């Protein structure tokens, strides 16, 4: 009897083995590829914002959270920060043509919501008319809205009706009331005016040229700019300085504005951003983490913006293959967003870095500020068949180094005098 029982159990195990193997295979197949993971996460980030704002209900339904050390500004700045920063990261993805894939359905839904949300934000009769005319903070986040138009001009600016377009032009010009401090804020003015230049809507050229000249003066070498006269060891080279400097120079160059020798400066700015991208990639540890230093660290994956922008523009340096950069960025994104605490009960981002951590936020931070995280997702503007998405993943530099593989030596970047 005992032998028969053992034989029966062995036979049962053999019969069940293929089914278990099939289930395991299905689990592996269900794991999303990198692009699907990115799309689903960005959709999760964007949907609560745009679904509400498209109906004029963002200010009604957004669960607002401000820093424990909040400086007392009007808390309604939160909505403009949330919308502007989200759209700056989301815009390239929405510029892709429609298709019937699951990603295409997500993208079309977000674009429809976004176009309605743009109109809501400048309609004085809308509950979601943004805080354009109070506080200095709107200069910052209007720049991110302008950046979204620069990054998806044909898909997000041109489809707007003429009334909405004129309202944006008026609001952008009224922000000249804000005198930006001599920091990265100069680039916010320059980005808004660069958009007005692209749209042939009467830019203030001086606000562009003075900002670009000042940023050039702040270059300290090896891919780094100081944020104003004094150097600050933080990630504002990622959040603002490299991307906005390059994109403003691009507009000036395209418009053939030769008052600042733009072509030469533009090419130089791209090379500097490439060097900074090399540094960023080397900062990513084998585990998908990066050093946590400097203010505004709650912007999470926004740190990766230069790498994301270089990938989108197909300007990654030769030392950074597409598959390597995608693998490194995916590792960071997954590591940061592993905790459900990154989102609150209503689906909006929380104050924190890798979960809800309000005590690490700065005095100017609200949970609208956190949508700078979307800036890492710019490569979604590349089609799914682009090598950035189809090339095999490769270990990134620090992963190679710490696992005993060969890796390229690093050298400082010097410009020819």
C-alpha cells in the first residue's frame, strides 16, 4: 500500500509539473516590458490630474499637501505646479500619432483630457482657472506649461482654439510683472519668451538674451553650471539649467536670431548636457539608486531629465547606448516608485522621495511640485520601435564596475578655447 501511494503521488507530481511550468511561464509573460511599465506609471500619474481638470474639478478634488515648513503663499499655486510640471514631461508622449494599442488608448485619452485642461487653466470663468496673477511662483510653472508647448507644438498648441491661444499669450506676457532673481529663475522667463518667439506672438528678446548670457557666465566646467553667482551642489542642473538652456537656444537658432551667435552656443550647450548625462548615468548605483543630496530632492525621477531629453532628441553620447540608458533609468524609476506611498488615496503624488516623506520637503514644496517626476518620461515621445525601446538592456556603468566587468574610464570634459 505504501509503495502504491508513493507511486500515485509521484505520478500526480509528474502530471502537475507541466501545468505549474505553464503557469510560471504565463507569469513571466505577463511582466510588462520597460515601455509598458513606463506608460502605465505615467498614465497613473497623469490620469487623476487631467481627468479632473478637463472638467474643471481639479481644485475641487485634488488632495493638497504642503510642506510642514510652508512659507505661507497662496496654496492655490499647487494646481498650477501640478498641471504645468506634469505636462512638460507628458507632452512628447502625447505627440505620437493615435493607434489601437493599449498604449495608444491611454495616450489618446490623456491628450483629449489635456487639451480640455489647457482651456480650463486660462478660462476666467472656470473653477480651475490657475493662479496666474498672484505670487511670483506662477512664473516657474507657466514656464513648464510653455515647455510643454515647445515639446509638442503641433499636438498640444496648434489644436487649441483661438480664444484659448490668445488667453495664453496674454497670461504669459502679464508674467513680465515678475522680476526673476539671478538664479535658474532667469530661464523660466526665457522659456516663456522663447515660446512666444516660436508662436510669433511678440516675445521680449531681452528677457531671452540676458538669461542665456547669464547662464553662459555661470558655466563652471565639466558639464556643470552654478545656479547663480554661487555654486550649489544639487540637481538643479537636471531640473532646469541644462534642459531649458538648450531648448531656448534651439528656438533662437531655428528663428535665425543671430544676436547671440546661437548655432555655436546651441551646439556647445548640447555637448555640455551630454557630459552631464554621462555623469548622471555614472551616479546610478548597481541597485538603481542615486545619491540623495541637495534641495528639492522630492522631485524624485526629475533628476533624470537630462538623460531623458538627450534620449528623446536622439543625442545620447556614443558612450551611452540606448539599451544601457533605458535599463539604468528603468531601474531608478522602479526603485523610487516601488512603494504605494508615493500616491495618496485619491491618486495624487505625495510629498516625499521614495514614499510619503513630508519632512524632507522644502519650504516652497507642495504636492503639485512633485510632478517634476514626470520629466524622466520624455523618451516615451520616441515610437515603440525606436532603438531606445527595442535594443536589448545592458548593464549600466556602475553595475559593470561593481560586478567585475570592463567599463569605460571617465575623463573630464574640456572645451576648446
